[in-house]
């Protein structure tokens, strides 16, 4: 029954008398022919007309350009499809003509004129984006990115240095590849058991090695690895965790690592993540004095201090090592709160009396009073002093308060803590309520580099004197390595009981791939170009290769005085962030991350100097 209705022009009364089967077959055949002719015509029209992609998008995706034209054209009401096609073709022709004219026009312009036009268009885009509220997807203000000089270096001229630098890159590759293979996404790698490792310093935040290594990968031009790390950060780095973290560790490794990755690469994702994490850390400052807690639950915003810290105190090296990162967070977010928080720490410190001009390691965040009078330039104190000096340098030498605090503190350290052993080794002891403990930590060895870095700005003609002090500390720390079986330095060494620069207690004999001694060699090399610093660095490389390298990465050792290494099975994230970076820079030319443009945070993450010139700081916080 439905056949005649379906085939109105082929089903004639005559055909009704023919055999029904043969009649239907013919009809089907004709129908097929008509259909295929129609489809061929349609496809021909779509694919063979000029600029078919535009037509396709008009057909399938409702291209707004085509729609607008057909809807608002003068004869849109009564035009058929042929009329539309003509108009589309005419438009395509017009576009092509315009493009040709534009190209001809451009070819006639002088290169300066072309450059000017490009700049004008760029400025226009910038203005437009400011007009849209100046915000990006994450409510951050627009920041025009300028890469500071020396983000990557070049091959050193002499062959030996070139080979040594290449060797460090090879070490970085082994450390990174092993982490990627056995522990990808975990905080750190266990290189002997070949699995992931996490310390509770980061709560359940993941990927410490990835974030810590980003800038080292970049400066060593390991871009494939850098990109993989970036993708991981984009997709997996998550701060929405219900866990307690160390504010200091998360700041120096994660915030610092992300900031450096942003400044080196210009990739917005790093700025976004750094600011997001910075905001999560702000509740740590909710104390009566504004001196932050050491530990913070990132979800609840509840903070507390280490249970072992004297009288519930916060630790000098922890609350005093936020300044550099927080100043940059304010610059990049336009939020002055970060800068205000760290400036307030200075205010609290400056109101307090200091015993002999020294800063005790413990300060109670509720009462604002010092805890135990224990002073150290190593653990618990170290990077506080470092950040006073670097805050001044990073401010383009405008932060006079930071400068004064640093040089005053250094004078107090020299008077009260710095001593010479009977054989003439200079060391920095620890001070406990007026009594000296003649011990120097591996951590304290960073002070050689710090003093060298600050020597240039030292008051009252002390530059030469401070350079000598720095060189002396470098020598002592080198001795602490040279006097071991493995030629790697112990965690702490003593100058009492008839020994010098040697660890006497079993629990001070370990080496966990720390950077401080190599850091000092790097600074001393830059300031003196004395070849011994490169030689000492190379000795450390050989020891690392011989005793710390294992098939699955690099491991710390439990006793540097034992003839064979007993591995601790941890590849610390700071090995990639600091130790290998400082080694690479030791064998690079001085224009790679030059000191007049970059300042290293305490985890060796380079941060650019914030220029006095207002034009370089569009989001400067007053
Ligand atoms: C790093 O995390 C930082 O350098 C910090 O300031 C102290 N120590 C470790 C590496 O030893």
C-alpha cells in the first residue's frame, strides 16, 4: 500500500498490471540512481566549492558568520539557497581580495613600521584584556610577562668545564628518570627499593620532587622533562587536602618552585598554582602576634607548633623564611596581604630585645616573647639570616630595614659564635644561653656563600674581611668532607675533645645529599674565580657518583666514615632542586642566572629582583 505514495512519479496505473516483484525492483533501481545522483551533487557542492571548510562549518556547526550574513542581509526574507550560496561565495572572494591587499600593503612597509604595527596590536590586546576586568580565569590580575636575563646559559668555552657541566646534566637525568620511572607523583623516590616515598612535612600534597625540580630541568634545558612536569602540575597538583603541612617546607619547595618555574618559563599555570597555595597558607598567620604557626591544616586552617619546640614556640628559620616568596606572591596576585604578613614579622622582631644582638631560635606566637635562648646559624636559625640579606638584594637594594637587620645580625654572629680552631679552621658554633657548643652543622655551611654574597654591601669597609670569612668557612666545610672515608660531609662536625671538623657522635655521621657545601663553592667561584672551588665541587661529584649513585637514582648514606656506603634509600627532592642545580651553575658561566637579576630562595629556586623602576612592577604593593 505505501509504495504508490512513496513513488508518486514512477508508479503509473499501467505498472499496476505488471508483475509486482519485477516492477518493485525497477522502481528501487531508479530510486537508488536518483538518490546517488543527488548525494553526489551535494558532496560535490560542499567539497569543490572554494573555502569548503567555511561552508562545512556553516552546515554542521552553524558558523555565526554565515548565519549573521544570511539573517541580516538586505534580502534575507525571500532569498533561496542559491542566493545564499552566491553571497557566501562573494564574501569569500572579498575576504581573499582583502587579505591580498593587506599582504601587499605590508610588503611595502619598512620593517620598523611593521614592528610598530605589531606592537600597537599587542598593546591593544593588553588594553582589551584589562578592560575585561583585568582578570584571568582564576581572578588574577593581568601581568605582562618579561623573562629576566640568563634563564638558560651557553656552553662553557673550555673543554673540561664543558664536560663537567654535561656530567651534571647526566646526573640530573639519572635522578629524574629514576623518579619518573619508580615514583612518579610521589613526593620523593626510594632509589634502592625503587618505590615512592613521602615525608609528613607535606601532608598529603604530592609531587614534591616534580615541583622542586622544575627550574633545574628548565635551566639545564631538559625541556621534554619540563613539559611532562608541567602537565603533571596542571592535572594533578592539588592543594585541597585535609592534612597538616609544614608551612616552611611547603613554602620553600612548592611556592618557591612554582614561582621560579613561572619566572623562567612564563607559563601562567605556575603563577596560578603558586598564588592558590599561598592563599592556603595565610591562615597560619592567625595568631595574637601574627608570627605564623609551624604546622597548618590546609583544609580547616587550624595551626599549631611542633610539640618539641620550646614552650610552644615558632621557629626562627621557619617563620623567617617566607619573606622572598610572599613578596613575589603580592606582586603576582595584586594582593598586598602576603607582603603585609611578612613585614609584620619584622615589626615583632624589631620590638624585642636581643641577647647580645642575637636572635634566639624560639619565639612564642601568643606572647611574642623569646623561648629558650638557643642561637644557631645552622638548623632552626639558618635561612632567617639568609632571607634578611636576600630581601634587600631582591628589592633592588631598597629594603634598608632588611639590610640593617642582616649586617647587625652578622656582626653579633661574628662576635659571639664565630671561632677559630687550634689549627686555624674558622667555624660557626652554636650558642646556648651564653655557652658555646663547638659544633657546626652541614646546614651551617651555606653561610660561606651568604657572607660572600653580602660582602659587597658590607658597611665600614668590611667587604674584604667578609670575603675572607666566607673563604675560611668554605675551607672548613671542605675539610669536613676531606676528613671522611667517603669524601662526603657529615651532618654535623665538632671542634672539641681533640678533633677538628669531624663528627664524633654516631647520629651526626650521615649524609643526605645536602647542598650547602656545594652552594658555598658556587658563590665563592662566582666571586673569586679561584679554580679550587670548581675542583672541590668536582671532588664532591666523584664521591656522589661512587657512593650515592645506585641503579634506581641517588641515595643518602648513613655513615660517611665507613669504608663502604650504607644507603638510607631516600633521594631527597632538594638533591634535584639544590645540589645538582648549584653544581651545574658551578660549571656554568656567570651570565647564567646572574646575581644582579636573580636571587635564590633557600631551596635554590631563583626569583627575579623586583626593580625600583615602577614600570617593571605593574602590581606593586604600596
Ligand atoms: C633545604 O630544604 C633548604 O636549603 C633549607 O633551607 C634547609 N635544608 C634543606 C637542604 O639541606
